[in-house]
C-alpha cells in the first residue's frame, strides 16, 4: 500500500510573531490528530477518512489522494500497515 506519513499538521493562527533578530513569522497551531495520506482505501481505513477542503499535502498534486486522521501514531500503527522497527 502506498502511504505518506504526515504526522502533525500545523496551520497559521493569523497572528504574526517577531523573533529576537526582528524577523517576522506566523504563529502556528497544531491540528488535532496524526495524519496520513493514502492512494488506495481499504475497509479498515474507512473510519479514519476525513474530507479536506484545502489539503496541506497530496501525492504529486493528485486529486485522488485520500486523507486520514488518527488520534495518534499508536492508533495508526495498530492498523498494521506500517510496522515500526525495533531498535536493538
């Protein structure tokens, strides 16, 4: 299965901050959940599909990208598609 792990997505709050050197940058806030994009939908992933009006990431700009949101990385791993490698 082809998937793209995004993890946490951040969006601007509309507030502009200034760092110690005087450079301005947007204040960002995390969007709830652990995010993954896929190209093929399987039954076990259907409950995690979210509709996104302005996606922050797609597969090579493909409009058929399917966006998923899990409560956290552990929930994503529990599906069994990605297997976390054990460290020795």
